[in-house]
């Protein structure tokens, strides 16, 4: 990246959008269930998991880290920076 008038690149990464309590899926065991949503731009991944809010949030964060490392997190040119070179 360059801040001296050259191209500035930003990374588009998946992030945890939300973790909310939900009903157990059909056939799912009892206990607390949470729905987690992971997103990047217009892409969304939704999952359900049994556990505490802390456990599911931790899982969702690890999932995001692993997903970003496998996708290579493409670099995108910022719309706020001129690409004209002097």
C-alpha cells in the first residue's frame, strides 16, 4: 500500500455480522442454539450451532479467520483514491 499519491489498496474481508439466539433445528438436540451470520460485500454465510453465546461467537470469529486465510482476501482499489500517476 502507498499513501504518497500512489494506488491505495483495501482488503475486503469476511466479518461476523451477527450472532443471535434461535430455535433448535428440526431433529436438533436441546440446549441453547445460536444463528451466526458472516458476510463480505453481497456474500452471506449463515449457520446454526448449539452452545453458549460465547462459544458460538468464538467459533464464528475463527471461521472468519480461516475463511479469509483460504480466500486470499482479494485486494480492491479504493474508490476514494485517484489512480492517476504523476
